[in-house]
């Protein structure tokens, strides 16, 4: 009899534990921390589709040819002048298009299979005129707007007509002049004109 009763307390304990395990109680789960990411506006990249013009300064890399790798400024005639090949027209070309033209000229009797890269080292300046503290010519930096151009020029003068800013932009179709809001993006070579109020 004793041998039969001995496993009973073990069996009762096992059933009690099984009963406890079967019960579901509310469990508090801490929510995962919320991660909020603020996307920066994508930077404006002019290198791929940007059209070159006088005043731009370029870095031309001819791989394996240190004597040809250098910085070149586009002159008033719209060209850069390189050793061996002389003047290369750059105005209106993209950096990739200019790299292709330089490679073609080098391939014509100088280097068997040239590899050329062109990047804009510094952009041509922009101009700001009219009712600002310091009108003039300023270096262009990517992602500029009309508002940042006005700030660079010392801000609006007391007589400025802040709601009448004219932007002159020239592209392959010719010059265009528009009255624009302050958040309008600026391109190298653009001219900003801040009008004057009469009251």
C-alpha cells in the first residue's frame, strides 16, 4: 500500500503545476521604442545633368596620366585648354559629355585607351542686384535658394519689395525671367533682382 501511495503526492504536485501552467494571465509587454526618422531633402546634384559654362572650375582626371590630371577653368570662350590636345569646347556640355570628348581627343594618337572623369570643383558665381544690403557677385554653393542668396547679400534693404523677386535663368533654350517665391532653387550663373517698393 505504501508503494502505491508514494507516487500520489508527486502526481498531485505535477497536476497542480500543470494547472498553473495552463492558466493565462494578462502579461504586460513594453511597446518597442518608436524610432522617428526625419528625411533630409535630397541634395541637388548638378554633376550628372549640369551644363557647363564660363566660370566653372573643373577637376579633370585622366587615370594613369598624372601630367594631364589637373584643375581647369572654363574660359570666357567656353573652353578648357589641356596639354597635348589644346582647347576643348566645354560650354553647354555635361561633365560626362566633356569627359567623353576629352577621351576621344586623347585616343586620336596620344593614349590608346584613355579613362577620363570630369567633376565640377567650383561652380560659376551667381549675381544678386537691387534692394539688398550688399549687391554683387557671390560664389555659388549647391542647394541654394533665392532666400539664401538674399541672406548671403546681407538681407533685404529697408526699401525692398520682398514679394517681388525676379530670377533670370539661362539654359539651352535661352534666358528666362520670372517673379519667384523665396524658396525657389538657384542655379549657377543665375541673377536675382530684388525690387524696390514705392511706399
